[in-house]
C-alpha cells in the first residue's frame, strides 16, 4: 500500500535533511516542517509517531554533518 501524501512529505523532509550540508543540526527545522504537514492533514501525530519522526530527523541531520 502506498504511503499517504503526508507520509511522503515527511519522507521528503527527512531525505532533504540528510542531503543538505549545512554543517549544523537541523532537527528543529525538520520538526517544524513536519508539524506544518500534520496541521494541513488536520490529524496530529501521536506521541509514538512524533518520537519516531524526531529520531529520523536527528539521524538525517547527523548523516548530513558526518558527510561534510
């Protein structure tokens, strides 16, 4: 089954964080963007989903920093 557009947007945000080479942690920016996606969806992530998304964003940001 294909992911919803909301999850596709979250995947895109995570991949963008990993691909960019800002040299600093962009986890908070990613969380902000994910929250905007969820607001548009009109159904917030539950606590477990948000924890998972934050972990993915943090890992993506770490990948970015380590690839400099």
